[in-house]
C-alpha cells in the first residue's frame, strides 16, 4: 500500500526533480521546459465546476499508448483513466492497492520518459 509520502520520496530521489509550489506534482527540466511525470489527480466532481484534487490517486506519465493500454488492461483496481486523459500518455493510479516497489518502477519510468537523454544516461550509469 502506497501513499503520497511514497510518491514524494520516490520522485524527489530522481535527479533534477522539482515539486510544484502550488499542487502535488513533480517535474524534471528538459530543455527550457519543466516536464511533469507524476501529479495528483484532479477529479471533475461537479459539471462546470473546478476539478478537485483526489490525494488517493496520482496521474503517472507513460512512454506511449501501448504502455498505457497494457497497464489499464493489467489491473482495473490499480489503474484507470477518464475521458480527460483520452489520447494522453498517462494513467491514473490508485495508491491504496499498489505496492511501493511497483509504484517506484512506474515513477522511474515516467521520469525517464520526460527527462533529457543525457540525464537518463547518467542516471543509468549510476547503477540505479
């Protein structure tokens, strides 16, 4: 069972990761942009009203549509999506049913998808 503390610890252990000041979200600089790789799910609870953060669910970036589909098909208790994410390479992850090791693998893969190639290469060379 994982929680936001695990998400924060894992994300911030990755090189050049920063946490957003205004929401629970993590990114890595790639060129001149901050590229998000894990963030709290903002659910549309009421139509035409602002989305509401759901701390028990995070959105995690994936490498491509095939990986997204594989995760969604693998375990409906852990992974899901919503129309807002249609066509976007991310999956929604319920933290309660996922174990920390699996969460860590997903977050590292998400970071790899967003980080500059040279940074990923240096990370890989470090043996992590």
